[in-house]
């Protein structure tokens, strides 16, 4: 359905009201639509026209019988009603930023939904649940197939981003939850381990989509499952993910606490130098976000020392930390320095990491190209920064990772003071072509 021309901005007193802000934070569109009707005089039929919906659907939402979860619909609502993007957990909308390039889509953070809750069950999900009742009990073959699926999900996440994996991963998590209802003994224990890994993967996919509240819900579920198993090493893994999430979500003090608690959990599991090396770098990221140079450098030094201890013993480390090799240590150290505001140290490390990385590591390379461009921009190397930014843009176009796309948009905004420079003009042209 085509959307009508957007109306003028909502009243300032409505946008400033506590009721409105709370409704937006909760993504409670029933309340949002009711407030728009009462406070702005925009009736449901007009809301429907502005947001590209049918009046009956708007009525169902206002009555609480239907919700909104899809990013494209939420963005249509934000644009149709002129709701500032930040209020709904979106990037700034294109009409908020006076820039020639369109703003990259950035998914919202919908209200957390625990797998299995009957919040918004689609007919396909209902059928899936009904058919699952006819399944037999889980077997060791089931467990083997599930573990293979998890490995494949991680491979695809690394190559293409996690956004498109979310429905499949969450569906698998719900399926394992049903299997746990009837499983017993050692098989139940092993299935709980698979469920913990699927919950962590679900959290990671939502984190990659910048839907931080939902990511936190799944990470918490993974932490509880691994705690039930008494698996302190996997708890350290989940806590490290939560630390990185806190760093991104603007809570660096929490990120430090979570990284340190992850280290404590890993120590309880015995000697794991490769795990500790990774965890110390997560701590360094958090200290860098706090601009605590001394603590950041100390954490980096501990990470390097633990990595040296791990040499020759990498095969003894858990599968989930095997990605953390010398190249990853190098580039993550550079990112910590870039976050800290020490671009001269960061640039050569990230550049070397990019040179070493495999071509099939699409998301990682895009992410690292962004950080290289960021360091070069801090150093005033505008030509080099635009080359690196263009690489990040090209790589981001081939993956589905709002986190990476958001970084590229952020880099573009940081280049606006140099908008008349030739390399920046060329980069902006490439952005327009990529977003068209």
C-alpha cells in the first residue's frame, strides 16, 4: 500500500511527555497510536494512510489484539508519523539528517520475547508447534544433527551476518525447548548445552541487528542454562558477549564488570589461556570506552601474555574460542586503541589484521575496514580513510549486518565536515549508489 505524504511534526509537548517516551521505549504501538489520536488529533484512518496500513489493522493494534515487530513496518510508522528515530531505537531517520545520502536502515529494539511465549504467534508457528507434537522423543542422532546445525549457523553468521538467521535460530531454540520437556538423564544434560548455545547465538544475531534489549534477553537465557549445567567456562563465554553488548549499548562500567566476572568464571574452570586472552581484550574494549588509558593498556598486556601461554595448546581450548587466533588478537588490539583515541597505534595493527584475514570473513573484514577508516580519519589521513571506508561499504553491501551498516553510516556522518573534499565526494557518491 502506498503511503500518503507525511504530516507535519507531532506536537512538541507530546514528544516531551513521559507517557509518550515510555510508550516509545516499550514499542507499545497501541499506546502510541492512542496518544497520537488524543494529543495530536490524528485519527486511525489517517494513521493508516500515513503508515501504509489498513484501518482495520490500526484498529487491532490500538485494541491490543495485534503488535508490530517487523522493521520495515516500524520504520514506516516512524516516517509516517514523524517520530524521531532514536525514540523507537532506530537510527536517525533520513528526514532528520540534512545530508545528501539516505540513512541506512537500522532495526529497532522490540520488546523482549522469550521463545515459546504466545505473544504474536503466526499461523505457520502454530502449525509447526502442532506438527512437533507428533515427533518422537529426542535421540543421540537428534543431538548430533542439532550440533551440526549450530556449527553451520555460526559459519553463516561469520560469512553473511546474523540478521537473516534469527528466525531459524530462534525456531531451533524453541524446538530444543520442547525436546527438553521429555528428555532425561545424560541426553537432557547435553540438550541443555545445545539450548545454551542456541540462546547465545540468538542473542548474538539480535546484537548484530542492534536490537540490544532482545539480545540481552537471549544472553540471559543462555547464562541461566549454562549455570544450570554447572558449565562455568560457557558462562564466561556468555558473560563476554554481554560485556561487548554493554560496551555498544553505552554502559562501559557494566561492560568492565561483566568482563571481569567472565574471567572469574573461566578461572574456576581451570587453565584456559586462550579464553583468558579473549576475555582480557573484551575488558580492554570497555576500558577504552571509558577512556581509561592505563587500565586499557594493562588489559591489552594481559591479553598478549595469555595468548603467548596458549601457543601450542590451542587444540585444548573450547570450540567457541578457536576463532581467536593471532590475527584476531592483532586487529582487536588495534580496535581497543582506536576506541581509546590512540589512532597512531591502532592503524598499523588493524591494517595488518585486514591483510591477513581470509576473504570469506566478510563481516569481520567490513567491521575492521570501518575501524581502520576511523583511525585514519582521526589521524587526518582523509584519502586513506575514504579508501578504507569504501572497502567497508563494499563488504557491507554483501552481508546482512545492521551493526556494520550502522558503523558505515556513522563514519559518513563524521566525514560531513569534509564534505567538499574530493575523496569524500567520491565516497558519498558510492554510498548513494549502494543505497539506491
